C-alpha cells in the first residue's frame, strides 16, 4: 500500500475513533439537556474566560493581587467539603469482584439510578467536554480520559491537575480508548449524591458534589479506582502514593514511593526540605508527585513510576513555613483555594499560618465559637510546575526507578518510627495490614483507627483479596523489587504529644532506608521486621529526650501479638479469595511472637 493511501486510512480510523467520543457527548447532551456544549482545549484564553465567568457569578473571589497574584477563593456548599465514601460505589457484574472493601451495585441498577439523576440536570447550564491525559502526554504509562461536567470550577481545576485539552484529544484520537467520566454538581443535595464506577466499562458517573475527590474525575475516580482495575489486567500498579527523589551527597538519587492515607502528610514528605546539616552536606529532595503513583516493571526488572497528575490538590491547614516552605512558595501565585479563611487584606488564611483571619471559610466574620477559621479539609489547587523542588525527572515518559516503597499511617502507639520488611511477601503483608486514624479528607468521624491497606481503602476499584494477590505476583524471576518499609511519624508519648518532630527531620528516616537499599548498614531482626541499630540512625542535633528516642525504636512483643491477631482476623474477613501466602506470613510472625 502506498504511503498516501495508508495515511488516508489512518485518518479515517482516527476519525471513527473520535466518533465514539462524539456519540457519547451527543447522547449525554440528549440526556442532560444543557443550553450549550463547549469542547475544552486547555488554552490560556479558555482558562481566562472561565475565571471571568466565575468571578461574575460569584463562585470565585479574587485574592489580594499583591500577595497572591492571579489566585482565587472558591467557597463550596458547606454540605460538600470532602469525599463521601458511603456514597461511592463500584459497579461490577459480580459483587465479589468489587469485594467487601467497596460499596457495590449491579451495573444496570447503577446506571438507572444515575441516569434518573442526570436527566435534564444541565438545563440552563453549559456542558463542558474535557479531554485529559493522566501522566506525561508522551508516556507509554499514561492513560487518557474525557470528563463531561457542568461545573466551570471542575474545568479550571482539571486544567491544573491533568494534561488537559488539545494534546490529550490528539492522543485519544490515536489510541481510540479513554475513560468516560460524567459529572454534574446537580443540586449539591447530599441525599442526591453518588459517585459510581463501572470498571468493566472504564466509566464513571458522579452526581451532586463539586468537591475535588468526588468531581475532578481524573484524580481518585480514574487514576485510582478505574486505573487500579486496568493495572491488574495489564500488569502494573495504580497506588495512593507520593513519589520523591532523594539525592545524597554523592549525587545519587533514589526514588521512593510512599503510601499514606489522605491528609497524613504526603504533600509535606514529597516536598521535604532537608534540615540545615543535611543541606550543608549536600542532600537534596526532588518532588515527582504528592498523591498518586502508577508503576510497572521495566526491562531491567525494576519498578518505574510516573505521577499521573500535573498538579497538587493539597490540604491547606497545617501548611506553613515550618511544615512545608516549598508548598507555600508553590501557592504564592496562580492558585485556586477552596474553603480557606480570609485575612482583613484578602489573603488566604488557615490554621498553622501566622496572622489572624477576618472571615471564616463560609464567609462569616471569624468567631472561634464557630470552629476553625479554615475548613479542616480546605484545599489548594496548583500546577506542579510551580513547585521549587519539582524534579527534572517528573515528566520523564519512562518514569523513575523506585528503590523503596514506604507504608505509613497515624498510629499513636505501638508502631515504631521505622522498620523494614524482610522480603516482598512480608512487605505486602505490612502494606495490607496498615492501620491509621481517619481524617477530615472524608466525611465521617475523625480520629477513628481503621485498617487502610496500602492507603487504598477508599480507592481500590476491586476486591482487596485480588489486589493483594496482584501485589504478590510482582515477585517473579528477573524482578528487582524495591525494599519495603513502614514508618510512623505520629507516635505519641504518655503526655499525648508527638514523639517525633517530623517534617524535614523525616529525611533522617529516609537516609536510613537509602543506606539499607545500598547495603551500607545492617539492621536488628525482630519478629515483625528489621529495626534500625541505634548506631546507624542519625539523631545528632535533635532535641529528643532519651525516653522518646528509646520509645520511637522500641519493640513491644506482647502488644505486637495482639496487633497480629487483629490483622489475622482482618485478612480472614476477605474470605477464600485471600492469598494463603499472606495469611501464612501473618501466622508465621504470630508463631514467633508466641
Ligand atoms: C486527596 C485525598 O484529596 O486522598 O488526595 O482525599
Ligand atoms: Mn489522596
């Protein structure tokens, strides 16, 4: 076939691939009845027009242009401030495929329920079509999606959080496949709110919320719930993990992927600034991602990771010059804030910052009797490119090689500052048995301890038993798997105060991990994993009491026995599908403890 004919054929095929998208947009418009349909190209002009529109209708308020140029405040409906796990469903043909870790509905029922809500819901509104790519546009690890929404707030946020617009549409045209996400803010009525996933169809329907995790469908819905399903089928992993590069004084960079539940400091760790003594010695930290990690084995057997996101949707409260100066620099311009408080001179404000608030997150004159000035789950949305520590490898289409995987949760007692898993199977058990206290990132009680395997409890799009089997399956001939660690920044003393200073000082823990990866230091074997030998862990210059230092590294066999019994029951709750290897590993540890 001559080249001219083949390119005509390719064009025809590309057009027919786009026909699938066009048909879906037309069907959706017929169902939702918008006044207008706008295809988003991701351009500056489009962004400016949407900002102007929202400023006019009052859904975005301009912030102080001298201190926060081109930045905005959005105040959401007070009943719509967090993810809604109880209203989030995975709709698979077989209930068992979704597993006890998900709320389930049969796909036909899910579609019926959602289509009733969507019918006519965009009357008087514009339907926006957002083609987007999760991951660097030229990366073989990246995947595309299209979100249809009636929310301009979603469009401007998606522009920062994904590679959105013309380039994504071109990739969709070439590949033909994309994740379909349909979203409407509806009436923002919590009784008419559902976030439904149809992994077998690679589609999402979300109604009744404008909150990031429920409405920016590229993020949790696509990049975790749907992607975890795709990843299982295609042999990779979609994880709730930050990715950070640690450069040692010899100039070598190790990339670490770390899973922590929502609002447990992933952004802070991803943007860590080394303590002065480390900086002087030449340590550097490079941010690749702060929330989601897609990784797959490369030709050399190592796991290679990309950050599918292009921006940060970070928790504002607690972000300060002490905890995260890089984030503060990042959000000093071109940022959208949601549900933060305001100072007298119209600067964004939240607990942890200096100064005083004048208006709270609902726009009322600040009164401590009404609770915190900023909502505890108030957020900033910002492009990752604004981050001073943004890694030069962050956009590498091949991803970065992962040297260590870290799991961690909020554990006020028992769990030491750090330990290492003996091998991959043990590492998977350590991840599977992760526990943490709940936070304000989801509606419901805060501070309740729950099991949150791999920090994926709210995000795994299929049965955890199959997910653990998938993880175990990465151990195969030729694999060069990362070492696995567990950390706990949140250990408290008898006085209820945190024992570990955290933030920049966490580099000391990462240093120990890297030394372990490089085989430079030994470790002390315990039944539950490898603990640092005191001599190998740098505590120099830290104002840590001897008791705190002792307790942070202590091993309490009796309490661990109780923990392992609980973990055994938890794993058993997933029934027959649970990989025996994981339960055997837990029983083995228990037998050593007994
Ligand atoms: C997030 C979350 O927004 O985990 O990243 O809730
Ligand atoms: Mn998250």
